[in-house]
């Protein structure tokens, strides 16, 4: 599972956008190639959908779905 999380953020440089869709928190951000300048991401976007789940001591965000957008 840890490897999957690391892969989610490969090419990540910020510029996140957040929205609430249905009852989920949705985070999207551009994905950069190794040599991309900051203003020109070339690898599309990632969209991560989180759900709020009750943990043992508090509420937690858990990844529900992942989408790659070209």
C-alpha cells in the first residue's frame, strides 16, 4: 500500500484544487514530467477521491478512487 501512495504523487509539484463531490473530498493536481518547467505540466492530471471514515480515535480521510486525466 505504501508503494501505491508514493506512485500517486510521482510528478507532483503542487497546484492542487479541492472540491466536494457527493460526500467525498476530491483533490486534483497537474502531473509534471522530469524536465517540465513549472508552468507547463505535460503528463495530464490526477484526481484523487477521498472518503471520510471513522477511525479508532478520530475521523480519517481514506483514498476511495484514483483517476488519471490526459
